[in-house]
């Protein structure tokens, strides 16, 4: 009997040891996505990296956290504050609060990641920390460029600890791999009453965006009346005030050339809290922009945010890659609660101008590598009814639905639908307005084809919707029941046809 008991104790001990070892392996696998623990030359970077690491177990426990959108493994993320393609990698720098899951009003750093396919990302060490010894409260957003000497260069906004003191525009130089950075001794490179910048520029000016036109290098900012400066040297350390780039309300201005037109993107303009655009022409000699068309680039939550950080797709940044594609990055905020993390990046989007002069944005095709199980349904006629899509089930999905309107008063799609049909996230079109979970988008279909295409990406508590090949987009944080996983197509007050609906399960890019 004692022998049998001993054998069982030994077996139980082996099983417990194996389980413990498996748990450690899984924890190590998860933890290893964040750079291994080490001492950095800057103790502030070491502290920031370990602060993120400390929150990983809590963040990993949240089933609502997106799994195929980029985010750090824990803590708060907001603006993509610098994006660039360099030496075979797409680099993304982002606002990071390493010590909390709320905005780092007194502690914003710059995080860093890179990818060779825009889908799978390698976490890299933090690159910028606030210089407390120099009175710096936080490192605000900006951009990353290669200067005329071939050096990677960060431009960002120094936010002072002392209230009533103006922000300044600082720069840092990086090594060729963009891993290690050093702030310039001659900072600020641009300041109020420096380089000709007038004292009337507001104390809150921020978010420098550097762009090139006709062999010249310029920079513009938010909250500055459209202030624009031109570089005077290759090192981009001396600048000259050129006046005002008209029409720059809001935050995080992006100014890029698409074809023979210029596109200005700003977040939270004065008349709306949505991502806005202006298309026009730029005179580089006089540094003047003339707007020809304007509108909303992403409708988010509509004209008013439900809360301070529920901003849909926001605070964008852009890069051009070796294929000549203009790729748009943006922050998604508004996730609920302090669960060890908050925020992520939207899927990278290819930005173009359509034949009508309006911007188009479509998710990069590289995301198709994440597609798994696929179902399709064709030529489904609906009359005053809804129908659950058989096999279309999940919370990490790509859905492509094409509707042919009939005489129905409204039709559309319900995602994250409950088993009893009493709750769902609804996309409903009535011939004039597309209502996406409460965000109302005015929409007229093409008169020749009259097709409504809804391209939907569901990633746990995040939904991105692209309408008719990216003519419109809506990005929302959603909060359905954890077990609400069905898809339904429906028609109200008449008939509509689902020409085709494709549903793909999407693979996670992070172990969970």
C-alpha cells in the first residue's frame, strides 16, 4: 500500500512539475515578446521597460484585448508619433505611458516597434523619456525623418513641467538601426521667438510634421495657426519661419503629396472631433496651401466623442514605402477600464485619391496572411427578415459583405450578435445614411452599380469598417457580450439581396 501511495505521489509530483514548467514556458513565451530584461545606458529607459513588463500578466488576462492589431504588451498607448520605412523595416514610434493604463499627462515616452510585413511587429526598447533634469514633463508627438546627412532624426515637442511656459520643438539623432537615440545639445531646434517664429504662436503648439516639396524641407505644427518653417541646412537643425499653412485646425497634421495634389489630414478640427482632410495645391515658393475639397476621413464616433479618449481612428501619421504606397497609421482609443493596458493602432491603411478627388483608404493587403477558416454565401435574398450566417461565428473576423438594394426600407449587417438576437453591433443602411453602431454616415451609392460593400474587421473590442472600397471608414471601440459571436444579414420593409458575403477567421499576431 505504501509503495502504491509513493508511486502516486511521485506521479502527482511529476504532473505538477510539468504543469508548472508549462506555465513558465507560456509566461516566458509571452514575456519574450517584450525585450529581455537588461540595464540600458539611460536608467530612465531601464525603468520604463521594467514598468511595462510588470503589467504584462494583468493585461494578458483580459479577453477583450485586440489580438491582431499592434499594441505594446501592457500599459497605455496613443499617437503613432513617427513612422518611416528604413533599411527593410517599417518603423513605428508611438506615445507610451509605461507606468499606467491612462494617458501619461506627466509621463509620456516614445515606444518603438518594427516590422517587415506591416502585420507582425518586433518590440524594441523605448527611445525617448522625459528629461526631468531639463524640466521636461513629457515627450509629445512628432515625426521621424532621414536628414540630409543620412542620419535618422526624431522631431518632437518638449512639454515643460512648469505651467505657463511655452512648449519647444526638440530633436534627437539615432543610430542607423534606430535603436539608440540622443537628444541634441542645441535643443530647442525651433521655438517661439526663435528662427523668426512669432511670439503670438500659442504655448500649446506641438506635433511637428516634417515634409518635403520641390527639393525643400518644411515643418508644420498643431495649435499654431498653421505655422510653417523651412529648413536652412542639411542637418535640419536651423529653420526659418515662412508664415502660415492655411487650414490647419486640430492636432497631428499630416501633409503629403498624392499624385499632383496635396492632402492635409488633421485630427479633431474646430467644427468636428473626427479625423478630417483637405485636398488642394501647395505653392512651395510661398509655402501656401490652397484647399479645393474637404471632408471627413474617418467618422469614428461622429461629431462628438462620448468621452475624452474615445476618438475612433485618430492622431495619424504617414509614410511612403519602397512600393510607393502612402501608408496611414492611427491610434484607436476608448477601451474601457484599467486592465493593465489601453489603446492600440488601427490596421495600416493605403491612402490614395479616387477619380472624384476624394481620399480612399484600404487596409494593407498584407493582412490577408492572417486569414484562417473561410466561409462564403452567395445570392441570398432577404424579405422583411434577418438570417444568421451559418458558420460565421467569432470575435476576431474579417467580413466582406456586398448588398444589392431592392425595395427594402433598410438593410445591413449585425455583428457580435447574441444567440437570441436581442443584442448586436448593427450596421444599417436606409438609402441615405449608413448607421454604424450609432455613427451616422451620409452615403449615396453609385448610380450605375448601386452596390453597398461593407468591409468589417472585428478584433475583440475593436471594429474597423471600410465602405465601398474605402470611400468612407468608421472606427469604433465596441463592448458586446463576450459570448455574442454571431453574424446576421437583414432587410427591413422589403427586399434586399446579399450578393456575396465572405467571412474569415483572423489569426492572432500575439500569443495570448
